[in-house]
C-alpha cells in the first residue's frame, strides 16, 4: 500500500504514513470514492493538513479526536460549578489582607517575617457562632530582649522593673524597656526556683521546699529568712504576708493552716486551722476578705483582719479562685469544668459548666473573666457569666492566662505565646519559642515576659516607635541605623 500524499510505501496495518504522517485509511477511502463515484458508508474523512518539517525531517503526529458535544457540555458544567464555589468562598470569607514584612497594620504594628515564627496553620479562633480573625491576618511578635541563666518560675513585673531568680539563687532586677540588669543580688540569697511576690519595700521569695526569704526591692539585700512547711506560694497585702502551711494532725490527718506574717520582719502575727486536706493555690484577696480554695472542694472566705469565717461553699474538683480588686465578687473554677461566681456575701451570681478541665485560676480584667479549659480559651462577661467568645486557634494552652487592659495572654505546650483581644478573642499577635515555655507569663506594658527551657528570660511582643516630632531637624546621624526596638516607645 502506498501513501496517496507522498507516495511512500507503507504496511497495510498502518493507519499513518511513516514519512509524512497522513492517515492512510482516509486516503484509501478517498481513492475508493473517486473510483466508485461515492462512498456508500458516508463522506470521506477530510484530508489533514501537511505538517511543517524541520531540516527536511518528517514530524510524526498522532492526532486526537476532537471533543464531542457531550464532552463540551460536561466541561461547561464543571466550569460553572467551580465559579459558583469560588463566589461562595469570597462572600463568606472574612476580609483578609496579605501584607509584606514590615508593613504597618491599622494597629500601628508590623507584620513579622516567616523566620520569626513557626507554622501558622490552624490559627483561626472560633468566636461565638462565627470564625474571627485579626483584621489583617496574624501579626508576628518579636523578641525584644533576653537574659540568660534564669530559673523556670514566673517572673515578677513591678512598674518598669522585671524581677527574676537565677539558677544560682540570685535575684535580678531588669529594666523592662531594654533588658539591662539594674542590680543582681548575692548568690544563694534565695532558693533557685523560688516564686517572687511584692511586699511594699520588700520582695518575698518562697520555695515550695519550705524556704521563705525577704529582700530589699531596691538592691536585693537579704533581710530575713524562714523555713516553713509551705503548701502554696504566699500572697502579700500591704504589710502582711498570707501563707497556707501544711500541718500534721494525729486525729484528723494532715490539715492546712492559714498563717499571717509581718512582711517586713517575717514574724508570725496570727494563724488559723482551715481543716483537713491541703491547698494547691495561694489565698486570694477580695477587698476585706481572704478567699482560700482547698483541695477537698471547700471555698472559704475569711475576714482579713481576724481570719474569722464569713462564708463557705463547696465546689468539687480542687477549685482555684480569683477575685476583683474591690472584692465585689469571687470567681471559682474547678477541674470538673465548673466556673462559679459568688458575691461579696457569698451569694451565687452565676454558674457555667465547661467540657474541659480547668487546672489554673481564672484571670479577671476589664469586666471579663478568662479561663483555660482543656484546649480552649474562654472569655466570660464577669457580671452575667455569659460566654462572650472561645478561641480554639491557640494550640494547647497551659498555665494561668495573664492580661493587661487590651489583651489576654496564654502560652501553649508546643511553645507559642499568644495575645488575644480581650473583647473578641481574636489573635492579636503570636510568637513561637520553639519549645514549651517553662514559666507562667508576666506582662510588662504590652509585652509578655517568660522563661524558656534553656534558662533564658525573654520579653516578646510588638513595638512601634513614638510619633515623630512635628518639625524634625535633619542631621548626618539621622541616616545611621537606629537602635534595636525596645519597650520605651509607644506600645
């Protein structure tokens, strides 16, 4: 058989010419039609165009059949479905704006770069019945300063100074604005890992092994030291130190004792037996009351001056409590997920039951109550107990939330620190430590101060410079690189 186009010989089983690529069957039918005056099977296939050649070498092409009408209808239907799906996504998705590193948001803070944090997948807090995101995506916080050799207990922030305990038992006073060490106390002045509380002109360091030390807050000079059977960290109000102690009782087994010490001298002023069982959390000051949550579920409110019992309730599940500064109400949370608010006289204000366990005391700030329950962070209305929002986009929170007037801060078991807006729960910023945080969170202005597993105390947050002067005067030095950002500017 020969190709009717180029005349080259070809096998009868071949459909295409090996020389020019023409379809042999079409050509044979065309010839048959010419000889017989028509093809009974129908019109002949159209003669394909000759293909271009490069350097006189034939290009072989296996042609595909053109799509039929059914194929076209299926393709158009799929295109229509994809268009509808895209329209639905655009309508229902919140307005998110992608911003470059360093570009300021409406908040006046900068979006960080990818090398500052880890994977952001899953940051999508659930606020009430709908999903809420920050208006311009997640803002990446940055490390502002760090100090090495600090033990893993929650630092103490007083005004513009951060106090921390080193692994050698020294107390450090650190400038909040730039991380410079203002003074360093003597080694061994306190037990490593001690919790610090403020007591007027003194700092009180308490170690759960039983050592309690008083130091001057101006230079860290030791003033007094005691050995006590501590059950919790102390609470200081004015010139008095309130501590829950453990005590053996042959008749009733171990019991808890509330002791009041003179913060200036360490001298014991008064004590009272709280009953059987122990305590996990320090006493809470609620106006003129001291509120104690015992491990067996008892919640006792006692007169601060006399330690007499004012009211008592039972909330099972090793409760933890918090109170507003004026003492108008007390909020108690338990490991069974109960969140209960009592008034100053002990009357029930409201109650909520959450699914997750609550291990740490709630945080009260700006008319809200903030609780970590399971893997969720909740925001309540302090007056009514209404759940305002819940955030499930902050990993697995650990420890007690911390707050300032704008945000509530949590750390996660995977090493992230989040700042969530108080009134919506949306993530304001986040920072990735790369490892679980070793301490609770202390708040210094708008920054979070935490201790990392490598014994570093770090301050993280967002920063923006103070507004420029109305008429800046240019100079040669204005072109030089600026100093690293600190907390001294507006935050």
